[in-house]
């Protein structure tokens, strides 16, 4: 069985379409378990209708990114903060 | 960690193939001319996009193999038999052909001299590519940073960059191979999957607090990362890059 | 963004052969695949069947719950349907076994006009109740004659083939009946609230 789990780094290109700064070196705090990790160390699921980044400790959803090629939708509800 | 640099949003650029070089029966390196390439750090990747005549597009990520500062951008691509992009790149692409890339992307799985050492690089198969960019950078820049590559391949003929790694071994880096499926006659090296015992023997020891970079297929990365933590390496010292099903 | 450049054609690149299929069965923008691609927004949950139940909650007289044995004692049927994923693949003549959602809602008194399918792992998808009733939707436990594989949503997934397949929630554990249409996991972040493949309702505003 193929594994669908990747690192936050795998979403770096998509995130650079949205943000004008490098996000994978930013550190995010999980709103669920309070753990702090670099976005590059988030767990990434990219084989989905959008990209889902999850907490490496508790698997909670930290970010959802959807694009239709022109618009982008970002759901950051799982991130308490993102330090750039 | 460096302050977040404002980079501007990422755009697609045209890349032209200069040469396609076989590395192993399944792996080729593509030398690219990318006018206006902004430069990169060792460990970064590019997104690559192919467009068919009917407008159909397919996009994948590939690690950059070349060291920073070189004129020619090198990507090393493993052929995934049922893939869509890699068979085109390894079988069809000819010098002069063009496609689009954007990058470099990814600032996390990156080693810069300011991070220091020692370095432990653990590669499974084509996971060696971003680690090779680090080794080439170390070698070319004459950095005095102890670096060890533990490289797991199926067989001796499957070892990517084999001759170059032989040259680097004992010089700017130490290279340890393990061959998991077949070994040449007289092979005295490791012949099993990477495990905690092998990682402990290869070193560096945990009290040297090496920066560890692990790259390969997802199961390989998970196994190695768990083994490293089991040995006592701090999770914050371990950076991973998994190759997923989009690798085709 | 990132579209300053007209894409250049890569000589000799055709991509995987794309079969548009019969237009009366394959919605616009879709191609037919023989594979069954696995999409996943998170880790695959593994809940033992003796801890598993299916729940009907929300706007109804009394919440209902079925253990695995009780669920499997409900009347079942085998259906052959076409499925359409918003990532543009369609798969024709897929064979499922499941319990009609009508059987689960049988006898329920409710003011609700909508439902949210909720799942192990936290995934949700919203649907109008009328799209779940009238023989159009199932809770499926088998695919192609075999118990539903965990990577495809086993032990059970929702099966609503007339909507994009993200509505057919994997690892579904119940339905919450609601009076307002509550956007689910993808619908709250860009994907269409309803998701009719024949009208290409992929994203907000489509």
C-alpha cells in the first residue's frame, strides 16, 4: 500500500504561491495540544481535494489549503499562532 | 533561525534540458538551463510542470541534486514504472526540450554552513538526491564539517552517484552503504535494512548532537526516524523528507 | 497568481491516457479511470468492530445507535453505480453492498432538512437530507464483493454517487441531522456546498 503521509516540506511550493515568505521554516503552535513545530515538520497529506497539514504530535488539522487555480482558501483554525 | 525573508510569490519559469545522464538502470540526472535561476540552498526542491499539446498538465516535485552556485541546475529522477511524469523525464526527454519549473522551494529540509555539524545523512534510494546537494556543497566549499552518509540501496548497480560517492568517501565525507536485496561477490558491507544497531555503529554518537537528515520513501523515513529517536537523538535534531505517491 | 507565463508545451508529453468516456455517464471535466485512487486527508483510522457504532443524532426525537451486529442486521442491497471524484477521475460500474440511508432514517421524526456525516478522524461532509433519502444513498460496507478496505473507508463509508465523491465520507460513524446546512471539512474551505458533478459544482461560486 502506498503511503499518503508526507512532510510539510511537500507543500512548500503551494504555500509559496500564497505567502510571500518561506513558511516551512516558520514555527506553528497546535491549538489542540500546544506543541510547537516547524511547518516543514508538519505532517502533510497532499493526495486529497486540498492539502492538509497536521500536527506531528497529535494529528490535529493545523492548515487546510485549497485552490481552484485562481483562488486560494486557507483554513488556519488549528494553528494557535504561526511565528515567521 | 534566520528571519523570514520576503521572497515574493513563486512563479513558473522555463527550463531547458541540456543533457540527460544515466545514473543507474532506473535513474537519470537531468541538466537544466534555467535563465534567471535565483540560486538555491542544498536540500531544496523544485516543482516541475509538464504540459501536453491538449493543455493537460501534470506537476511533481523533484529535489535539486546540484550544489548551490553552479550554473547548471541538476535534478535526479527515478523512473516510476506506472508514473506519468518520471517516465517522460527518463525516457522521452532530449536536450533542447523545455518544461516549466518553479523554485527553489522548501526552507526546512536544508543544510547551511551556519547550522554547523556534525552531519548524519541517511538516504533510501533516490532519497539521496537532496543529501547529495549537501555533500557536494560541503566538498566544493571546503567546509570543515564532519559528514556521514548512510545510504541504503537495493543492489550495487542501484547505487545512485556511486562513483562520485567513492571519490568523496574518506575526503570531505564518510560514505557507508547498505545493500538490502543483492550484494556483489566479496561484499563486506551491510546487507540489511537500516536499523538502530547500524545507526549506532555508523554514528556519530548522540552526545555529539549531529544534525540528522533522513530522506527516502515514507516507510523508510518512518523506520529510520523512529530508530534514531530510540537511540536517543533529539527529535528536534532530525529532519525528514518523505517521498510519496506523487513521485511518479 | 503564478500564471504570468503561458504554459509551454513539452514536446512528446501526452500524460497518462485520458479516456473521457461516454458523455451520458461521465460529467464534464472528468476522465475515466480503471484504478481506484486513494485520497486521504489524514491517517487511516482503525476502530475495532466491537467498539464501533453508527449513530443518528441531532434534530430528531431520540438519538439512535447501532452496534456493528445491529447495523449488519439491517436490510442490505448490492448496487452498481458510477462515482465521480472532484479531482477529476470517474470510475464506472463500481459494485457496492450497503444499507440504504432510508433504512437508517426509517420511522425518524425530524424537522431537519440537512445532515452532516461525521467520521473517525474528524472528517465531515454536509448534504441535504433529500439527497440521502429516496434510494440515492447508502452506508456501504463492501466493495467489489470484499469487505471495504480501510484505505477506501472501511469498515463503512457513505455512498452518495450522484454527488462528488468527497461527500461519500470514508470511515463514517453517523449522521447529525440539522436544520441549517453546516459546511463540512472541505465545504468550509473552498469546496462547493452541494457538489453536483453534472453542473461542475467543484468550488464556491461554481
